[in-house]
């Protein structure tokens, strides 16, 4: 019987295979650790991919469901009915609308006081064709000026300003006829000129409609003329005051 070759070892002489160590950090083939198997561990990316696949297949996620839109309906404690309001301008057509600041002259204090900031309108009645001036305070819409543009009404340039006009009128803003001296100021000379043009056109239009004999006594007794004269005097006084201050300034120099 032939002898086995010297370099061939028997089964008893073969080294024992290394035991697989669970959790070993070495790869299979060197120490036989579990980590050597491809795909044995779960990475964060793999978990996210699995979760996305599950969601794509219609499986429900273990997380909380997204917040649903509230469908509850609540009725108000007090039911308010819609009320139709009237501005008094429904039967009129606006010929012009300009933002302005309005002042009123107070004779008691001999000074101009701000009346309001808002929009001034020239409104023509659709039936009788009369044109009135209406100015409301912005936001509150409180009436600050309300009068017919009389044929005798004249705008005078406010001293030292090409953006303001002064005129007198029998006004009804406070619920009673009163002779008022107004000063109106605009944001630019162009707006001031536009207002003057429309105001003079309104006065001319009303001259063929208004019966001057029916004008309230307050306007017929010379009060309006007195207000115009007062406007002239105010302008002259300011010019005289300015001229009086010039020599004093020269003396100090």
C-alpha cells in the first residue's frame, strides 16, 4: 500500500476553522465576524429607503398623522342684519376729487385752525344740475365743508403759497347755515390749479341755475362780502408784517 505524500496533512492535522464571533469588527475570512456579511447591518440611509418604499406601497407610518384642517363651524352669538346706508351722494356726479387739507378762520382767536384732512369733491346733482362742494375727514368721513358753489364765490391765492386758496361761503357742515372763511391746501401747485379751474366752472354753471333772490339772508346782507374783505386784509397784514421785519433784521446786522 502506497504511503501518503509528506506534504499532505490528514484531517486530524488540519487546523480548526476559526469560530464565528458575533459582533466582531473584523471581516469574514480573517476573524469570521458577523460584520463581514454584506447587508448584515442597517444603516440610516437604508432605513430611510425602506420607510420611503413602505410609504409608496401605501403602508402607514408609525409616526403621528399630519394635522387635519378644522371643519368646525361656529355661529356668532349675536346675529346682525345688513343695513343699507346712504351717503347723500347717490343722486350726484363727482366732477373732481382731490386730496387736501382744509382750514377755517376763527375770528375770536384771529387764527387759522385745521378743519380736517381728506378728499374734497365738487358734486353736480343729476336732476337740478346744481354743484356743491363737499369735503369729508378721511377715515371717519365726517363732513367738514358742505355748501353750494355760489356764482359770486371767488378763490384768492393764499399769501406766500401757490398750493392754497382762500374763499368764503355760507356753509352747512355743522347742520346750520354759517358764513365761513376757508383755506384749502393741496400737495402740489398743479392740483391747486386743477381745483381752481373746476371751482370757477362750477360757479359759472350755477349762475344760470341759482336764483340769487332766494339766497339765505346771511349771504345777502353783505356777510360773504365781509368775509372776502377779511381775506384781503389777512393777506395785506402778512405782507406788511414781513416788510416790517426786514429793517429790524438789517439793524441787527
